[in-house]
C-alpha cells in the first residue's frame, strides 16, 4: 500500500535534462523491437544498433520502435538523439512518476499514459500497479517506451501481422490510437476486478459488521485515489488529441479519439461511482457497528434490570435479623418466589412494550 | 444491486469498429417495424429484408425504422451499412453500456440516451433498470435501436397513426424530439416512484430506528448514483440539440428542445434533491440510534444505581458475625427496610433533578 | 413535508403543447382583473370576455392583465391565443412545477418565478409553500398568471392607483420590474421567519440534547433545499434581464434589475448560510448526545465500581463456613464496616484524580 | 450570535428608491467633516449646510466628505442629490445589510465594503461586528458614509494633514485606495485575534474533552461564515478596480489595487484555513469524547468482570443447604479465599494480555 | 503548530509602500553575494557597497545578486532603488507572509515563492517551515532575496562555477528557471518525508486504536493545509511564466517552465492525495475506537449475563426462611450447582449462536 505514497527524489540537485531513471529498480536488459510496415509489406526485427532504427526514420512506411525497459537512460538517450527528441522529453521518459500528459513539438508529439495491471501482493489481495507508457509519434514513426513487457499490445501486433482492420492502410497516428485504445480497454478489465471485489465486500458488510471492514474499505479507497490519479489527466490528453489541432494527429483521426475519449470518461465515471459506493459502505459499516452495540446494550440492560432487583429481595431475606416475622411464615418462601417471578414478568412486559425485545 | 457495477469487458483486444454485443444476454429475435408517413399518407409494415427499408431512405416522406433488440450485431451492421452509418457508430449501438451522447456526422446525427424502467427484483423491492436507446436521425429518416420492446413510444405511434398534433406535418427532427420527450417524460414516472419510496422510508425513520434503515438508505443512494449517471450527460446532449447548430436539427426546433432541456434539468434537480434528503435521513438514522442507546443506558444506570447499593446493605446484614448488635434490635429489620426505601427514593429524586427520568 | 418530493406526472404520454393543469387541485373560479394606465389616466376593471382584453393590446398605454388561477387551461389558452403566445409557453403557465426561467420570444418575454409564503401546517409548525408566477411582458402589456390571490402585489397596485413613484410614467418593463421586486422582497420576510425559527432551535440545542432535535434540523434542511431550488435559478434569470439585451427590457432598466439581482444574491447567500448553520447544529446535537451518554456512563461506572467490591466483601462474611475465625472476633463487624468505608473512599479519591467527578 | 441571522425587512412593500434606514437603531446625530486638499494647501471643516460641500464639488482640489451615521436618510438624500447620485445608490447607502459591491456610473463609482471590529459581547467573549462603508468616488471628490465613528481612517487623515507619502500629490482615486487599504489592513487585526482564540481553544481540546468545546467551535465556525460573507465579495470588487477600466480609477492605480487584492486574497485564505482547522478540531473533540467513553467502559468492565464471579462464589457458600460438605472442612474458608484471589488475578492477567490495562 | 496561524499585523496604519519587516525576528547580518558570468568568464564576490552591484546592472553578462536576510529593510530599499524597483515590490520583499505570485513590470518580473524545509520542533517531531524567496528578474540581472542561508541553491551555484549544463550559455531567465526548479525539487524531498511519516502513522492505526492518533492526524492535516497554501498559487505563477508572454521570459523558455509546471502539479496532487488519505485514516481511527468499545461491551455483557442470574439463585438459597424444603434435601446442594453450571452453559451457547464469542 505504501507504494502509492512514493515520491521521486533521486533527481534533486541535478541540472534539468539530466537522464536519471526514477522508478522501481530493474536488472533485466532493455529490449527493442522494430516493426516497419505499409499496406503491402511488413518487416519485424530486433535491432542490434540504433543506426538500424534511424534507417527507417525517413521512409514513408510506418516504423514502430518498441522499447521495453527505461531503466538504462543511455539507451533512451541514444534513441532520443537519433530521432531529434528534446532532452526534457528524454528525461520524462526515464522518470516513471510522471502524470499522463501530451506535448506537441511540431515534429513529433509526446504522450505519457499509465498502463494498469493487477498483481497479487503476496497476502492474497490483488493490488493495482501502474506502469508508464511514453509514446513519441512523428511522421511515419512511433517510439513506445514501457517499463516491462506487457501483453496489452499483443492484439495490436497481431492485427498488423495479419493485416487485419485498417491498421496497415493507415499511418503512425492510427497506430498511436490503436495503442492508446488498447491501454484504455485494459482499464475496463481492472475496473471489472475492482467491481467484483467491491461486491464481495458489500455482501460481507450487509451480513454484519466485519471487524476489518473499515480497513478493507480504506484500502480500496486508496486504490481508487490511485486509479483516479492515473486516469483523470488522460481525459484532457485525449480531448486535445481528438481536436485534431496538431499536424501529426489530423482531423480525420478525431472520430477515433472521440471514441477513446468516451471510454476514458466512462472509466472516470466508474471510478467516481466506486468512490461514492465506498463512502456509502463506510456509513453502513459504522451504522451496523452502532446497531450491534445497541443490541448488546439492550441484552445487558434487560438482564441487569430483571435480576438485580430480585437479587436485592433475596439479599433482604438472607439478612440475619432476629425479628423478621416473614421468615417464620409457613408460606413465606413460596410467596417470595412468586413475588420474584411476577416482578420479572412485569419487567419483561414493560420491555416488550418499549419494543426492546 | 450488483448490476450497477458491471463494466463491459468482452470487447477488450478486438480492433476498433468490431461489432460485438455488450449487455444482457437475450435470445428473442430482433424485431424491425417501419413507419413511413407524410401529411397525407401513412404506411406501416414489418420489413422482411433490409432492402425494403432502403427503398424509403431517399423519399421525401419521413421513415421511422424501429429496431427492437441489438443483441444480433449482424442486423445492426446490415442496416448501418445500408444507411451509410460509420462503423464506430454501429459499435456504439451494440455496446449497451454507453453514456448518453450526441455526435454530428453532417449526414446524420447519432444520439444515445437511456430509457429507464422500474422492475420488481423478486424480493419485493422495485429496482430501476436502464436500457440504451440509440437514435440515428437523417434527412427524412430516423432509425431507433432499443434493447427490448418498451411501450414508452406507444403514444407517439398513436399520434402518428391518428394524425394528431403536428407530428405528421413535421419532419424526422420533430419525430426525434417526440421520442426524446417521451423518454424524458418517463423519467418523471420513475422519480415519482422513488419519491414515494423515499417518503415511506422517511416515515419509518421518524417512527424510530429501523435496524435495516441504513441498508435501505444505501440502496437508494446507489439508485440515485445510477440515475444521475444515466441522466446527467443528457443535459449536455439536449443543450447541444437546442442550439440548432446542425443541419438536421435546425433553429426552429430550438424551442422544443429547450422545453425538453427544462424537463431534464428538473429531473437532475430532483435527483440531487433526493440525494441530499437521503444524506439527511442517514443523519437522522444515526442520531436516533445514538438517542436510543442513550435511553437504554439511562434505564440500566438508574436500575443499577438504585439497587446495587441496597444489595450491599442487605449483604452487610447477611454477614454472620457473632457480634452485630443491630441484628438483635427489636426494630432493626423494619429500620433497614425504611433506610433502603428512603435511599432508593433519594436516588430517584436525584435522577429526576438531572432530568434522567 | 412529503409535498416537496412531488413530481408532476399526469402529463406523461400527451403530445407536447397540450394544456393540462399540473399542481394542487383547486375549485375556485379564475379571476381576471385588468389595469390600463398611462401618465394621465387609469382604467381598472374585471373583463367579462377575452375580447375586452385584446382591445387594450395595441394601445400605447400599459395594460396589466392579472390572472389569478391557472387550473382552468382553457382560460390560459384563450388569453394566450389572443396575445399570440406560443403553445409551449401556455403549457408552462399551467404546469406549476416549473423552475424559474426566462425566455425571449422577440415580441414578448416569458418569465417564471416562484412566490413564497409561509403557512401553518396544522401541527403548529410554519411551512413554506411556493406558488408559480408567470409573467408575459410585451410592448405595452403585461400578463401575470398566479395560482392564488396573493397580497404581495397590493403595494404595486396602490402605487399605480395613487400615481406614486415613477410607475405611471414608465412602461410595461418597469411594471414587470416592480412585480419581480415585490416577489423578491417577500423572500426576505420568509427568510426572517426561518432565521427566527433557527435561533429558537439553536437555543434549545445549546440547553441540552433535545430528543427530536435531529428531526427538526432535518425538516429545516429540507426547507432550505426547497428554498434554494426556488430561488437559485432566479439569479440567472435576473442577471439576463439586467443585461438589457432584449428589445423589451432595454438598457436603462439595467440599473433596476441589478438592484434586484443584488437582493437575489443576498437571499441565496442567506439560504447558504442557514444551511451551513444547520449542519453545524447537527454536529452540536450529536456531540451533546455523546456527552450526555458519557456522563451517564460515568455515573454508572462510579456506582458499580464502588459498590460491587463491597458487596463481595459482605458476601464473603455471609458465607456459612464453620471455621471462619473473623466471625467470632469481638470487633470483626465494625472492622469490616470501616474497611468497606475506606475502600469506598479510596475509589472516590481515585475517580476525583481521574477527573471523573 | 443571533445577530448574524438578521435579515432586513422593514422596506418590504415600498417603491424602489425609497430611502429607509435598515440596520441597528441609532440616536446620535449625523456628523459630517470635509477635507479639501491639493499638493499645496489643506482645508478641514464641519459644514453647517450642504451648500458648503457643493462649493467644493467642481474645484480641481480633492474633496473628502466624511459622513458618520446613515440612520437619517434625509441627510444622505440631500448630499446625494447635491452630487447627482442615483436614488438607488442612496437607498443602498442607508440599507446597511448590503454585500460588498462596486458599480460604475461613469461620473462616479459607488463602492460598498464592510469594516470589521471586535467588540466585547458582555459575556467575556469577543464578537466580530461589521459596519457598512459606502464610498462614492468622483472626479475630485470622495464621499464616505459609515455607521459609527471608526478610528480606522485616522492614519489616512494624519497622512493628509502631515502631507506624508504621496497622498497629497494624488487624486480622489488614491484617497479611495488609501481608505480601502486601511479597511483591509483592519481585517488582519481581526484575524489575528481570531487566530489567538483558535489557539487557546485548540490547546484546551488537546488537554482533553471540554464539555462546551463543540459549542465554542460552532460559535467560531459561525463567525468564520460571517467573516467570509463580509470579505469574499470584496475580492471581485477590488479585482475590477485593479483592472483600471473605469475613467475614475485609471490604469496607473492598478498596481496599488493589485496590492490590496493580494491582501484580500490572503484574508480569504486565512478564513478558509481557520474553517478547515475548526472542522479538524471538531473531529478531535468527537474522537476524544469517544476515547474517554472507551476508557470509562473499560474500567467498568474490568471491575464488573472481576468481582461479579467472585460474588457468585461467596453467594454459593452463603447458601443454607444442610448438606454442604465444604462448609465443614477445616480449611474450606481459606481455600475459597485463595480460589477467589487467584480467579481475580487470572482475570487481571487476561485483561493485561488484551491490553485493556 | 500555532505558527501557521500567524497573521502579519505590525504594518497596520502605515502608508502603503512603507518598508517594515514582517516575519520572524532575526539578528544575524544581511549577507550579499554577487555572481557575474557569461559563457567565457565568471566573477564571484561579496560587495561592500551597493554601488559595486549597480556597476554590473547594465553589462551584457548575467549578474545574480543573492541577498540572504530581509529583516533590514534599508538594505532592501537601497538595492531596490539602485535597480529601479517599485516601492510596493520592496514592501512585498520584506513582508515574508506573502503568497506566491508573479508580477510583470515590463523592465523586470517580480516573483515570490516559498522554500520549504523540515525542522525538528524539539519534541522529536519534524515540522515543515516555509521561507519566502523573492526573485527580481530583469534583462541580464537577477536579484534573489531569501530569509536564511539555504543550501537549496548550492547545486545551481556549482553548475555555474563548473560551467556545467547550459546555464553559462543562457541568460537571467534561465537562471531564474534553475532556481525555481531547485525550489520545486526541494518540495519532493519534503513530500517524501511526509509520506514516510504517513506510512508510520497508518501502520500504527491498523495495529489498533492509538489514543493520540486523532491528534497526530490533525497535526498532519494542518501541515497539508499549510503546504497547499504555499504551493497552490505557484501553479498559476509558473503557468503564466510558461506562456512566454513577457519580454523577460520569452517563448523559448516555455518548455522549461512547462516542465516545472508539471512538477508543481505533481506536488499539488501528492498533497491532495495525502489529505484524502488522512481523512480516510481518521475514519479508520474512529471506526476502530467503536470496534474496540463494542468488544469491551460484549465482554461485560457476557460476564454480567452469565453471573448475575446465578448470583440470584445463590441468593435465594441463602435466604433464612424456616420452611424451605430444598435446603433439607440430601442432594439439594449438588443439584443447585448442576443447575447453575447448566444455566451458564446455555447462556454461553446462546452467545456463540449470536456470534458474540
């Protein structure tokens, strides 16, 4: 849970534009794959040097350079310099604590978004992790940087390979759209899991006050805060893309991005709905604790109110005074028992009248 | 209740524009009815093939193609292709988890809204269900897609048949307005039911703390969240329609849509009012639980405070010491009884002074 | 209280523009009075037919047609048709559940606002009722529709009759302003009553926890929600009127409407202030319930903590063992009494130290 | 406290523009002082008639007419008419329940703001009072209306008299700025007092639950609501003045008003901060009440749980059965005492384990 | 904690533009250091008189005058007058209670921001302090005023000295950017500390209800209010700088300021996240107090409910009636013991059924 509070700090004091990786430590090598395609042909390979990529930079075909791993800044720097990417953009790529944003540099557009996935946290609970995806979209090329190998892009790659849909007939902007669409579709999967978890929790709550319910609610609220932080700024990013104001993302792409925009708004609305439901669940929880306490108190009060007076009566006739005439009466004992029983019965009737039983 | 948390997911990974039905499973066949009318004549029939519809596409008369059931994407696709509808629009039609929206495609306008109905959930409670209504309004034709056969459009159809009102003299835009107006009028019925349920709940609450009140309040709050989600975006949709900026919905329609707009705002205000009242009811509920607990505590305290000291007195004279002079006194026993009675009376007076009784 | 949740429904299914009265049922006849005046002369009469009104329509003098009662739609329709009022406007006049609004129809301006009054609800409580006032302001005429005979306009009529102030020298727009100003002034009276009720409630609360305080607070909160709903949209209406953009309400009227606007804002601010104070009062109430419970608990705890151990001691010496040496001691009994008294005293000192007493 | 809920009503029913004083009743006479100055000379006097003021109206020197007391409308009317002030402005001057605002009448600018002061409310508590200050700023003259003689303007008067700072070299606009600046500076004094009161209250709270803390917090919250209402609209007023759009307050004055604007924003921020802190204090208060109750309950439970079972044991051996073998044992009594002591000790150990002690 | 409520007041009554230091009292001397550099050379010295600074004012090289200590207004005044700084700006420099802002005076730009640092408050807790940093950025010069010697600028100075990065090749605007960037980077350090403190507190809370948790949460909430107040206005300041509208900060600087802007937004988001988490923690705390109380009550109720009835039975057989046949039965005593044991067992089973144990 603590992870969500992490603030990047290891860059403090360095000049702006210095490339230092900020994020989880990783040791695996950086993997680069290149797909170059147009309507007629497709080439796919893992480049051994950056020069291999730059060859494809100015060709009319669409080149997708997919970089997995941003923990080695020198790799990002080489690719960035090769494609003329601004140092501050390179810095943002390796700093994986950015919020989603979009910047238009005329020659290319820089987009940051968050890929979400749900991982097991070891204690049996699912936890949502986010990973930074940086897209640099230029004329005829798209460079994507991601932290780990995620299978969210597999369908897109399949469509390119199988020449399915429009993707082979369209440019780098359509490829960017396809990737963003795949990321946003992933959000729905995450939300579905959260929704199911929420339902389970709600049923537990309605069954009675679970002692750790408030902690679970708190944990889910924090996940919602985290989700909202990851998705909320995306709305603005995609809204800007859908306006078709840049030279890279032109007007005809508008309708596609408006579609993604609608999905993003749906995601945000679902998150807000979950938050409201969680607040309502906390209210139920607190109110059921109070109810339970009320019930406990009632039982205690009924028992005490019936038996304490009777105990006094028994105590009185247990006193050792010499002159207590009742003690000698023939039917004193049964009379007292009857007195006690009827006193108890009267109390019970009284409680029933007040609707305590 | 869980239903409201459903998030569509079965489309993830498919290329954009793929038609896959998202929503409740249905098995009944898709039913299409066509009404073609102008001021003078009216034809009404169930087409056996799509071609029958397309014949009416370019005629000057108004053609209303009413499609009930969107769970067979191929039907939507055929109609869509026949009328030149964008694939993404077709996709939105079959995905029934869209939020209300409006999109202007010059040749036609695409509108999504939510029809609400109240169904019995089996447990005796009314539950609000929503159904997606998609309207495609072009020059001289209107295609409406709905999930189930709803009788909300019957009055409109009657008016067309009986040539009542202006509807036969006006175009497809007026027909669209009539349908939207019928949907929004339906909202008032739903709200009235909710209002009555709210009143019943409120009277229950004022009568005393009902143990399941917080759950009922929670359930109704969730219904309000659900209602708001269905209606809120409609405001923007109708506001845009009322501006008369498109070529389909021209300026003279403005006054009609401003009227629907007013109704929508009334609906939204009513929902917000209900939400605020529900919050207030929860406060009453919690405060009445506290009040009740306070009362219970007072009874317990009064009983305990009066009888426990008296029991001690009885216990003292029940001790078996040999030298307890009081035990031998002639009037020891009645004296103790008087002592006890007066101690009890003093406590009672004290409680009355503190306003506990 | 339930009244505030009423939603109009009896119009559902009818074609738009159908005149059906929505609101409280009334049986009294509709009363129409006409005032026609200019700087020099004044005529006042109750017309027997609509034609009598229409005679005054095109005269240069100002004609004020005051209609009391909108429950007979045919009357509204006749007047409306005579003055060329749009059917949707006529519909809004007879539907008394509209929110305040203003519409500009070039030839006339249609304004809806809410008149408030405080009525006794039979149970001794004052309840705020609202009544719909519709104004149709044209060149040289003003038609006002109200539900019941309200005396709020008497001062305006008096001023016209006595030729006091500017009212006789000015046109229909100034008359409209005078009426709106009178309505808004009425709001202050209502707010003053609410403010006094609030003060009484607050003093009760500060005196101690009243058992029905939360219900009273809830009732007043609901009244505030109701008031806000009636007044809030008026702000926008008057703001638009003060801009002097229409041909009916020209720029020189701006300063007058800005004055009314200021009053409306004051009313809204007062309502918001009342709402915040009510929230604060609920907090006081809940906290005083908790405080009271705390006190009750303390008394119980003190009594129990002192007497229960002493009762044990008495119980021990009440045991019937044969070999209990203390029972034979000469001063066993007084020693035990001293022991008990000192144990009780020690507990009391302890409680005083912990500040419980 | 009740004072803050006051709503003006005694004007209802009168024609607009009627001058009726609304506010606290006062009996002292209205005092007028005039200061007329330019860079070289200064005249200061108390005029005996309005004509004396009007002489200075058109001179190039700056004339400051300071009117103390607005409870005699006829005085305001005379001055107003002499300087050509609109009747609605005169009305606003005598109605002291206005919210801060600014109106531009080309020839003069009308500004309303609130002067705050802290007065002793008799019960030892400081209470914040507000007083309305109306400024009419024209070319070469400034008329200020205030309710009572406030010393907040003394420093400004001193500066004029001593020809200190720029005030003698500048016009009526700079004088207006100086007065507004003096009023806003006064706010800081009030806020400092409030801040100190808040600190005292907070220290009390942290020491333990004070029984009247929630009332004090409520009172301070109400003062914050009152303060905000007085200061919030000023922000907009000064923002408009700083834009230098009118002919009276020209662009070069912008920098001065931006400075006052910054101060006003600081005041508003401080008020909001105080409000948030007060909310936090209520939470502390409620949580410390709960904590205290928890502690009380624990003591009760520990005592009851230890002694009630022991009392049962004593009760058992107090029974009068003839055949109770233990009673005849030689060491029965000490054995029971040991049994009781060890049972009590076990309970204590159990409570310590559960961390109740 | 009280420090955050401090409101400056010692300036009240003085003419605007009077330089009076507002802030913490300091006694150390004001220290001025000058750095003058261009691409080729660098001079660094501590001037002995103001004239030494003014020499560098009009040179093409970049001059950074760093003033540490603003508690001697005469020093600020001398420097200000030498560089033609407006008196109101000088006033703002010495008043250290300003909120972040930016003002454009054509010849120079005046920026106020807050440097944060975390200091030990003596009681072992870290407390966040803020210090005002004023920047005056002109063509070729930058004057920075800070309250104490902060090491936050050391990396910038190092970069200038070592001619690292672009800083030596760029102008005063880039220097200003570097300083602001350093200040914002510092915020991340502070937030990281806060995040860690939050985690520790959260773990404490989840372990059980800590008695002083609400106070700690309150203290951290206040720190968040304080942080937000210091950082929030900076967003607007940097946004304006990034637009490149002034002549000092031209368009090419935009990309750098957009980067700082992103960081500022991240800081603000983190603060808001912390605030939400703190609210959630209070809810956990309150709910765990209630839970704990519930548990305590249950124990009390179970004990009382089992033993009080048994005590009554023992009391009954302790009564001294002469005719109590059971007392003489041979197995009366064991029978009663068995009766008691089974009654207790039944109660236990009942509690287990109700899930109280």
